[in-house]
C-alpha cells in the first residue's frame, strides 16, 4: 500500500532555504524571522494568561452566582457555563473573516477590549437591584465572544510558520492552554499562492475529528467529580481536592506530551499520531467500563438540602464548587438511590479510573494538536481566518454538548451505558479517519507535484 513519505508531510509550505525552493516560496531575512517568532511567543503568553484567567473564574462562578442572585438555580448555572462557549462559537468565524481582509491587530485589539469590558461587567454584576443573574449571563457570553480571537491566533501561527515548524508551534499553543497581541498581518505580498482548490472533504472531516476530540475530553472533565463521588463515596470536599490533583497531573502530562510531539511527528507523521491518540482514548474509556461483582456504597439516607442528586448539567457542575457547610455536615455519601443503576452496576475501581485518566491524558493532547496541525496544512498558504474560525466554533460546540450529553446519560443509564456510547463514538471517529486518511495531506503535497512514495 502506497503512502506519503514522512519527508513529504514535513515539507515547508511557505518556504525554506534549500535550493529546491518553489516559485511561491519567500526569502526571509534573519531580522524578519526573529520578529515573526517574537510575535508568536507573545501570542503564546497571551493564551497562557487567558487560560489562567478562565481557570480562576470558572471555579468561582457558582458561589458568586448564589451570592448575587438567590433566585438562580442549578439549571441556570448550566446556561451560565454554556454561554461562554456559545459566545466563542459565534465570534470565531467573524473574527476569522475579519483577519482575512484586515490587519490582524484590529480583531485582536477589539476582542481583547471586549474581554476586558466583559470581565469588568462580571465584577460588578452584584450592583444592579434585580435580575443580577441575567447580567452575569450576558457578561459570560461577552467574555466568550472576546475569546473568539483564538481563531485569529491560530491562523496567524499557521500562516507565520513553515510546516517544519508548525507542529512545534501548535504544540506550544496547546501547552499554554493546558497550563494555564498587537500584531500586524503576515506579509504575503511576495508569496505567489499556488493554483489549486482546498480539499473541502478533508476540511470537513478534520472539523468533525476536532469536534469529537473536544467533545470527548469535555465530557471526561465533567464526569470526573460525580463519578468519583458515586463510586468511592467521597465527600464533596474530598472530590474537589482529589479530582483537582488528578486534573492538575493530567495538565502536566499534557504539557510533556505536547513538547514531545514534534520529535515523534518527524518519525511517523501527524496522521499516525492522530490515529494512535484516538486508539489510546478508546482504550482509556474501555477500561472505565464497570466489571466484577463489587458494588458501590448506596446513599440510603434521605437527601438533604446540601446533597447532590445529579439530575441536570448544572447540578453536575456544582460539585466542583460547593464547599462544605459550616456545620461540617457533608450529607449522605455514596451512589444516590435515585440513580437506579447504582443497585446493579459494579463499582469502577480506583486503579481503573487512574489508568484511564493517564491514557486519556496522553491521547487527548496528541489528537488535539495533530488535528489542527493537519488542518493548517490542508488549508495551505491561503488566508485561513474563516476556516480557523469554523474549527474553533466546532470546538466550542463540543464543549457545550459534551457535558450535557454525559450528565444526562450518566444520570439515567449509568457509567456502563455512558462509557460504552463513548467507546462507540471513538470507533466511528477512527473509521472516519481511516476513510479520509489519504486525503489529510498538505496543500503543497497535493498541488506541488510531490509524489507518493512506497511504504
């Protein structure tokens, strides 16, 4: 079976310094090279600060919402959480289109201004005499709208780096997001864009792959706390502490994976890493399937006001923030009797959970960075703002639907059905990748005359 050589996959798109440079390549001075990477590193730092700010705010939304408006309930919290991604999903294509026709400093500056104004509104939503929860809803939506500038950032990085550098650049971008702007457009006046259309099938397929990848990790993050509380009879305080440590460890693991991807991709190519990452994710969720004859502890006690029935998306999210009551009454612990599956579903052992988390912690970042590295290669040297906007929008949609899906399926049917459906979804995704595998190639490979080499 014929396949593209690794060298072909790694060929620079915007040019290199070899004698075989194509007619559309550019000659870059050392000064421009340093300026270009200085801009990219500024964007890395900007994304890092944005991610840190998001993490700080997200952990305080529920108590803040309760304080400013006692009428807000768990279902409204779900909307507050979702509105960020809704705003980002709406803004990403708009900012991407804007960056295609105007200097990138414009959408970046405006989006940052919107984010600052939205955060100021968020800080003062307690001042109005009524309807405070709706002001918070608007504030979070505007913060998400401002966060739509990630499409511009990705398109800048994709346009400002060669294919040899792109995997590393995308990995560094993702690493900033896992841990934690004033730019002009990339000069393309000297670039003669090669003739040839973008492979729209590959574009759509990559958007679907990216959606599924973020969908799976969003639901994994959502289910961690209720799963551990149900399976191991952890109190809310224990769950927040232990799950926080686990997720922090996964963040460190992700950074290590991101940094190692560049070396691995040179040896086996991006598509193989994407396939391997999906397989690891599938194995991780398969391990989570409950087996054996040991069952979780059941909450036989009557539910108190501070217990968590796990019936809505908002109530699932609450478990991340609720602090113990002042009288230290944690309420009943274990699997709630309202969840009928608790009576007949075997417990998921802690070793299963940890092993699964480690595998997903390797598979997800590998899939994440490879999906939009391939995406940028498929698009080629043409303006990518709109396309990157759609990719970001697909990721935002995944972060909206993932938590809703897992909260409903887990509550009604339990972990066996929930994780079985996830495994099935990953199998379908691997099948899709297999179908379009040969089409996920760089624009320069498709239209530049590079031939496939025998494997």
